């Protein structure tokens, strides 16, 4: 029998298989790298997109915060204006009250009493005056009690001065009242 040497063919076959393996391994490596790059690029794109959305949201939040601050200042301004309007309205309602009060002061003062000074603190009136006698001060207090625009007289000080004419200095406190308040309360 003839001897055939198959070694070179087997070695060629092995080299071919090694080349094919190297080519497949290289292609697999390239495909894996490409796939890795595509996944990485996709994830980076999503991250960039989310960062862009976050920036838009933070810009909107900043804008809304500025709007909220402006709304708060508008609310404060509104409250100030409403309080001013309330004050103006109460002054408008009280405007005729002072006229009635002065009219009532004139009507309630009996003969023999001279008013020297009147102070007002809110609804409280302090009346300073001189009377010919203590009885006249009592009559004045009864007149105030019967008045529609003044109520609850309280005598604080009465001093009798002796001289050629006997007179008494007095200090009297009273509160302002409004008859329209009683009608308003009954109506409601």
C-alpha cells in the first residue's frame, strides 16, 4: 500500500478552522462593541433627554415660585386695601355721628355748667368742666344717661373751689353710643 500523507490537509483544515474561529470571534467582538456602543448611546440620549426635561421643570418651578411670591405680595396688598376700605367705610358711617354728638352735648348741658375741655379716645369721651353746684353735675349725668348718643356717665373727679363764687370742677367719662346700632341688631 501506498502511504498518503494526510497531515498537511489536516493542518490546513485546522488553520482554516482557526481562521474561521478568529473571524467569528472578531466579528462577535465588533458586533458586541457596536451593540454596547448603541446601548450606551441610547442610554446617554435618554439621560440627556431627562436632564433637558428636568431643566425645563426646574425653570417652570422657578417661574411659578416667582409667580407665587407675586401672588403673596398681591394678597398682602389686597388685605391692606381691604383694611383701608373698612376704615374708610367706618369713617363714612361715623361721619354724621360727630355732628349728633356735638348736638347732644349742647342739649344735655344744663344751666350752670360750663364745659372747658373734651377729649375723645376711640368711643370714650372725657369731659372737663365747671359747675355752680354738685346738683347741676348730677343733672348733667342724668341728661347724658337719657341721651341717645352718649351712655354710661361716670364721675371721676369733683372738686369744690371756694372763692367769691362757689363752683366745682369736675371730670366725667362717658361712652359714645349709636342708636342705629340697636336698630341694626334688632333687624338682623
